[in-house]
């Protein structure tokens, strides 16, 4: 019965996902990082990764903001106050690398890793690009390796724009899944398939923590 309902939900134009209003998530944030180096550069050692920028959307202020490596200290307190950190592969990539700069453990913050939820539902992983195309009707504007090349060329503004574009796409995918309790992807035959998800915030608001101070 549930599968039948999910399939019915996909009998409409995916672009409509951009035209609804979702409840205001006052203290949630959506983030994405770009790095200065690649997995090959660091030989899969996450402690060697260096961040070029972190892009963040704050529901509390309805703003997209970007933080360079030397500005990350301004971000920590805002993350510590949030109800939930939202990302795509954030638990396995973004947050572990951000921990290289953080005094505590960002993985202990309440979070929603959209890729983890997709893997739970399907048993396999999907690229954000493919989920976005099938769910909200458009793809990402580039890829992470391109951002690393821009870093080498000193084109930080291009990295910032690309990172914030990724944050926007992640935010749209999150809001689509929250609204419809489903995402979408195309299988190898090109058929659009449903991914059942539940993005509702189930945890109680967490007490304010302050892990950036030395006490």
C-alpha cells in the first residue's frame, strides 16, 4: 500500500517541487564543504584534508553564507546552537574533515545525512546530482575536483559560488523529501523511481553546547 502511494506522488512535474512552502525550520542548517586537496593527495587520510570553503544555509536567518579556512572559528558557535545539521554524505565526508579544525566532535551534533537515508531505503548509494535531477528537476553546477583545480589557480570566488550552489541543491532536495516523504532517481532503464524517506525532525531540541571554549 505504501509503495502504491509513493508511486502516485511521482505522477507530476518534478519542477513543482520548487513551488511549495515548507514549514520554517528555525534552527536547522544545510552545509557543504570544498577541499584544497583530493583523496589521492591525502592517500585517504582524512586528517590530512584541508578545507578551502564551507558553504552554509541558515534557516534561522534565511541566508546563504560562505566561510574560508581562516574564518571557520566564526562558524562553530552557530553550529553548536542548531537543531540539526543537514548535508549529503556529510557524516562520512564533510563533518569528519571539519573536525580537523574543531575543538570538539561535530559528529555529535544532531544531523541528517541525506545520502545515509537514501542508502537505508535502497541498499545502495546515489550521487546528489542524480537525485537532484530526478527530484527537483536540475543538476549540480560542477564537481569537487573542479573546485580543487580552482583552488590551485587561486580562484576562490569560483569555489565559493560552486559550494553555495551545492548547498542550494542540497537544501532543495531536503525540502522536497520533507514535503513529499520521498525522493526520486532514474534506474538504468531511465524509469523514474521513488525513494521513501522521512526527514521529519524527531529529536527534542538539544541544550546549547559550547565546545569551542577551552573549558
